C-alpha cells in the first residue's frame, strides 16, 4: 500500500497538478527495468541506486512538462507502448507540435521508446539511453520514425551496441544521430542525471 501511495504521489507531481501554466515542451521519461522489479528506490549491486526521482526532476525545467509512469514487472511491453503512443496522439490532437514532444527511454525504457517510435508516425523526438545490444537486434524488428538521438556508453557491457543497425532499418526517420559517452560507469551511466547524457538530451528537447 505504501509503495502504491508513493507511486501515485509521484505521478501526480509529474503531471503538474495545480499548475495552470501551459508547458511548451512535453517529455515522456521511460525508466529502466530495475524499477519494474524493485520500485522507485531500486538499487543495483553493481551500479548503485537508480535515481529515478532526481532524473525526472532534472528533466523538468521551466516550460517543460515531464510525464513518467512507474511500470511494474506485470506491465505488458506492447500494451504500454500503445498507451504512450496514444498519449502522444492526444497531445498532437490538442495542438502540441510533434517537435515539442520528446520520449526519453533508458535501457528497457529505450527499447520501449523504439517500439513507440515504430508504432507512432508523428515526427516527435526520441532519446535512447543504453538501449541497444545484440539481444535487442535479434529480438525486435523496429522501424523508427521521428527524430532519434541514440546515446551509448563505451564501457557498457549490458547494452554495448551503437545504433547503426536501427539507422539502416529506419528509412522513415527524419533524423538519426548518435553519441558515444566515455564516463567509465558502464550501464550505470543512465542510473543518475549526469551531464554527459542530460545535457545533450536537454538540447534535443529544445532544438527545433
């Protein structure tokens, strides 16, 4: 019950309840798999705490509305992807330009972001954090749309691949760039809001 309450409070805060100002940018943050199994206070033996709340807070600046739903291990991959795609469609129907919408996915959240990008044909933006691996390339058949920024870490043994595989298979993507980091943090680079990925992600959010 306590975990459910915390999750509800977190979601209400992220949706900006009580704030009547209209945001100019909309960001969906999709967390990694460890949150599904351990909750928002997840801790990895190898990488330390997953600083979920700090990450979301760091993404939310003036004029930016952040949406982030805490998934559980029962969350269905395709159903969740369709749900977020529908929320994107709703924003576009309300008049939000697709260029003002960004989906940021970390690890499994990045794979979800790629699935959403395959489903949703709007030219929204995507930031993929440590989302590609040999398993990803052999398991999925993504065909991405929109503006894609793939970020990966040179020392990451869990998701070591760059994003060229998906670049070659996504002819309908308007833009596809990638960035290699050298933090030495392995897959843990996406566990906290470090400038190495946060700064380029923010630039991607605000750049027209």
